[in-house]
C-alpha cells in the first residue's frame, strides 16, 4: 500500500500523516534491521483481554509526556475528556487521582504517580524523550557498571550511561511519590509504565522495586507488580537482564507466581527498540515481547526476542468481515494504539490558550481545533484530495507498509 494512494488511506489517516512533525524512526528500522525469518500469524495473536489492558495502561503512559503538565491534566481532567477535546477517548483516566508529579534533576525527566480507587492500582508513569538534553543523554550509549546488592553475583553487569544518569536524577522523587501513595491508599497492584525512554525508566525502577535486600521503599506484602513498556530501547547488557530475571524469580518465590507480570510492546515500523545495537552488547529484558501490527497484538517467540522487524501473515487486518487498513497502517514510534502526536499537539494548544488560568479556555481551545480543521480541509480541497508525504512531484520511492 503506497502512502500516496488516496484509496488506501482514509481522510483521517491522510490528515494524520500530513500533520506528522515528530520523529517516528521508520527510517531507522529500515536502516539497521532485517526482517525475522519467523512470520507472525494468527497462532501468535494475544488475547483481546490482554490487548485491552495494554491499551488501557498505555493511556497513562502517553499523558506522562514532558510536553504535558500532569497537575493541570488532572485538575481539568473532566473537561479534557469531553468530546472534541484532547483526552476524548482516554476513558481509563476517568476516576483516577493524581498523587504527585515529579521531575528529575538530570535533563528534567518527568513522571507522575496516580491511583485508581476502583481497581486499587497505583500507576507510576515516566515520560519518553521530550527535550534536547534528554535526547543528548539518549545518545550516551557507552556502558557503566550497575550496582548490585549484597549476595548478588553477576559478572560485568552494565547499563546505558545516559539512561542511568537520567534514572538516578529522577529516582528519589519517583520513590518518594510512591511511598506517599502507598501510605495514603489501599494499594493492591503497582503498575510501572512508560513509552520509549519512559520504558527504560520503567525497567530500572522495577529493578529497584524487586531488590532482594536494601529495598528502596517498603512494599505491602504480596502486592502485585506489573512492568509495562511501549517502544522501549535496550537498557543494558546480558548480565543486567540476568539480574532482572533473578530478582523476578526471587519475588515470585516469596509472594507467588501471579505477583509479577512483564509486558513489553514493540510496534510495526518503529526503529527505537532496535537501539542500542546488540552488536554493542545490549539486550532486551522481556523473553516474550509483543508486536503491534495494524491494530493487532502478536506474541513474539523467545527465539526472536531481540528482533523488531517482522512479516505478518495475513498482512491486513480483518474487521467486521472485510479486509481494511488498520487505524495506523504506517506504524512508527508514536502510534501505540493512539495518535500520540495529535494528543501532544492539542495539549500544547490547551496550554497556549490558558488551560486552568483563563475562564474561556474551553472556547478558545475549541476555536483553535476548529481553525486547524478548517485549514486542513482547505488545503485538502485545493489539492484535489491527493496526498503524499513526499510531495506531489517527488520521485523518491515511497516505502510499502507490507
């Protein structure tokens, strides 16, 4: 399916791709990876219940982004959830309470802790890369030693230098917020989540939560822990992964097998999980990660855990008896169930029109969204309905989504 084919993209999809400004790292995937010889198929599909739960937690991961202020989001949550407003459709945020937002001392990495009274879940969410200093730290791919606790023996254990620096900058604030929440609320489950860089912070945070000794905070006995990441790069070497597995096993041995869950999702055409390269000694934590392809979730076998590029058979998604393109047919780094760029763009507008500080911010935001709609419609009509990310006269070969 060509990106310029007006018959293969709906008007909404055409507009979505025309509005892209963030880096989606599709080029990185094509530059650095080859497709696995293992073809994902119907037998690898995850259950719909699991897909729904991952989509549910993904909403919390997305609103952690550093372009948004969690305190203002929750202060005006009911308004932002209304039809036509930025968080419309983020239904799982309803009823949740913000406990505390925080920023790290290194590169101002953002996160927050929220509580869902209806489920007893404590959500700890970390932002993906949202400023230049964070992006600079992302590139510091040399490895540094990871500190072990007494009794742990793993040779040459190491972690990504830039990620480790940012985690150490945010760790104290994150655990203080968690400790306050555990003290104030009846917590039955702790979910740590993040997209992209936030996924790395998730892994490092959970490694601390699972420490067999020298625990960072006191956890309720038997509390369930879930680590849920979306589009996360690799954080450390094989020894760090072995440490992760050892701590998971020890926690389950004490509290029960069902008390720890790990879900890691990679998306079609997203090159971020391919970095840093395995050639440099980096490895992913999850033995059975998932692959999101055109709205469907597939479980990746252990033998292919490091792979981020798959063929899928059949390549199209059947919906209500017909084969149609999924909502995000081109994939990429900002499409893990929703259009994250759209959310960030509209939340930026909300801030610009005075979210929380202006009496008429709702009307002003509605007007801004309408103006953007009108601008797109005018361009689309003038262009005669054709669409190409490369321009109408471009001779550059457009990538296939197959």
